[in-house]
C-alpha cells in the first residue's frame, strides 16, 4: 500500500469496527484495508496470498457462521453493525464490549515486542484481527541463512534492516531515487536467554566486510548462487547484484559469528507512518540544525517529531557529530530509544485507536523472513520480547577504526581487539548493562557443576562429535586431547545428528568427576555441561559425549564466556540524550 492508501486506512474510525463474533459472544475488531507493497528486493509473498487467491470475489462475503471455503479454520465475524445501532447478542448470552482496562493489559503484553523496534511490537499487538493483518505482511525466503526461527527457551537474535529504497509517495525526492535498496541501517538485536537484558548492535553501512556466496531464491522459485565479494561496504550485502535479506544474514554471521534467528526489513515509510500513528516522539538537540540534505530544520532543545520531520531526523548526518555515518548511528539509536519509550507509555497502550493505527502501520511497513510470516508468529515473538525492561536494552556499535588502506578516509574496519570482544560477549549471552539475576537458584546450580573432585585425565572416557564446528574439528580436538592433555581414552565419533549452536558435554551422574576434568581442559562453562546418560564407546565401555557446536573455535581455545562485557561506548533505551 502506498502512503495515500495508508491514509485511507487511518480515516476509518476504530469505534465503528467492533463486531459481535457469534462463536464467542464477544465483540472483536475487524478492519478491511489493502496490503502494503514490500520495499525489499528479491522474491516475496504475502502471508495470506494463497487464501486470497481462492477467496470469493471482492464485495461478496460468507454467510454468518459459515466457514470460508478455502479456510476451514478461519473465524468468520458476523455482519458489521451500523454506527449507533445496538448489536443483537446470541440467545442465552449477553454481549459486551471489551473494557479498556483489560484491553490495555493485553496491549501491554502484545506490544512487548517493541524491543524489536516498533514494527514487531505493533504486529504483536494486533491479535484481534489476525486475518486482515496477515494480508499486510510480505515475506522473503531466508534461503537457509537463519537458525530456522527463534525459540522460546533460547536467546533470540533478530536482524533488523532499514533499506534506502525510495518506495512510497514523496520518498523519491530523498537522495538516490533509483537505489536498489541497500542495507542502510542494520541492527542485530540480541535478547538474553532469561529475557533480563538485550543488546542492540549497530553495524555501520560503511564497514568493510567480506560478503559470502549467497544461495538466493529467484522470482520463479529457482535457486541461484550470487557470488560473494571481498573487502566491500557492508551495505552492499543487500540489493547489490540481486542480493536479498538472506545474504545480509549470511554477511552478519560471517562478521560476528552469530547466526540470526529471523530478519525484519522496513523502508522510509516505516519511520513516517509509525511516528504519526503514536502522535509523534520526543527528541532532543544540543544545537540548532538546518540540514539541506536531510531537510531537517529544528532549533536547539526538545521537539516532538512525526512523519516527514521524523524521517529527516533519522536521515541527517552532516549536521551532527563528525558528519559521518557513525554520528548518524548515534542519532538513530537515540530516536529508537525515544520511540520505544513512547510505545511503552500508558497513553499509547491504553488508546484503542492508536493501537489500531500502530498495527496497521507496523504490518504494512514490514517484510519478514519466511519463518516469521504471520501475526501469530510475530505475537509469540512479541510476548518473548515483552518480558524485557527498556532500561536493560543497551545500544552498542561495532567498534571500528579508519580503513588503513585509504588515504582519504571514507570507510572503516572492525577494531582488531574490541570488535571480537563485543561479538564474543553477545555469543556468550553476556549483558552490557548491570541486571539482577532472575533465577539465582538456577544460576547457582549451573555454577555448581564445575565444583568438586576432578578425575585424572587418563580416566576420562569421551566420544567427540562435530555438531556444527568447522570440518575436521573433532579429529583435531581428539589429537590435541590425546597428545597434549593426556585424555587417551577419547575417540572421534564423526558428525552429530543435528547442528548445535553451542558446544555441550553430556555425562551420567557417576561421570561428574570426569566431566569436571574435561570441562576444565576444554574451558567449558557450567551451562555447557548437561547431566544425562552415558553412551557406549568402541570398546563397549561407558563414555561421555562431547559435541562441538558452532561456537567452537578450535582445540585449546577456551569456550568459557567473558565474565563481563568489554568497556565500549554504549547507551540504554531508558535515558534521554540530546544529539550533539
């Protein structure tokens, strides 16, 4: 949907859209607007395209209570009542409108996804008209670049991409109107396993990286491998040479060692429509700014911005900091913090009309991967993210230095020491902000696995499996353990039946002393130790199982995570900062 179409959707009075569901006796919200056009390059589909393809012609509706022919499980609302006309409750049941208080509580949960930077949050808050919003969502294949989707009992990594593609009314006047849609703004959002904290890692668009070969689904459904490029700007991982978001996923994994669970992509319209939907967000400037390039013209101090002005705010860079992309990243982080605070505020969560507009704007601006292509999935993710307090969300930028290969400095490269520390902290689920341990008993139990008597290395029996590490890792580890560590009763058991993100050591209760010795040798944390059952080795004797996961870097390299995150420049979402 273009900007004009969105305007029509927003003119619908939400109060007119409550209809009585004959199956539940409850009033529910039903809207009927058209879907958005995706700004993302490459093949994509609407989540409900198949259903719409089989649906009755426009203007015809199924009879009340009769299921749609293409969707036997689809919930069909009763005909919408006219404004001011009383609804007729079903016999024996008393109809009622949802109370504001209960709806606000639901909104608070469903919009917990605000940590996924607004778009996800609003989708999570739209449960009351799932079918309509499903039609708004566009999806793009992940081409095997993701983990297969987030898990409720694991840490979550969502790749958030803002493209510079100028889709939508009025956006063609911004910069390169013919842009293929590069990864102009990229944030890897990591949410801890216990949901107590999160880290938003900004990746500079001018960061020099290696883009790997990318298997990519084409418009006709065929597969094509787009050749990689070495030593290029990060933003070319999307759009360039037909690259899709799945290629940006692979590039992030190559750079950070972290495989995203899902991705979300939005264009210029997202900033405009979302800020307008909430009635604007408050930003702060430490000086007057009049930037002809971004069209931002604001005086020093606090301002409430929305629509075109909000877009100008996040686009400006020549008038802040050093005038480069790194300074703009700081500005965008401040803006996102302000927008999330606004979304979490009571005047948004308790306003039905704002929630409706947010749900519309969020899903229309959103393109997701094929593992996250329905409101139900977005709602589940939103509920997970809603457990997080914004004060424990830390914004961090990949530490960089000027590109030493350039005389005129235009690009940057990862800081050789600090960048790997930041990546490793995220990999190991280490918080960048001080948080209280949610489950102290569980944490103490994990730490206790490392305490106690340790068996002699010669008594340790273990079978080694490769469960996601580099090819040959099991063989190299076996040689290292036998020749350098004295673990002579070890053997290579080949590949694991499934890929693991983290290395694990499974042992029986009577093998705890052996497990502690091997954990000490390998540099394993208590969380990597899993008490379970022993297996039988090639000699018919009980042995432990060491599975080398994707986090395994090599024999002799400790896997114990850092005790605390590195000291780098950062900010938290609960603090108001003025752009310099």
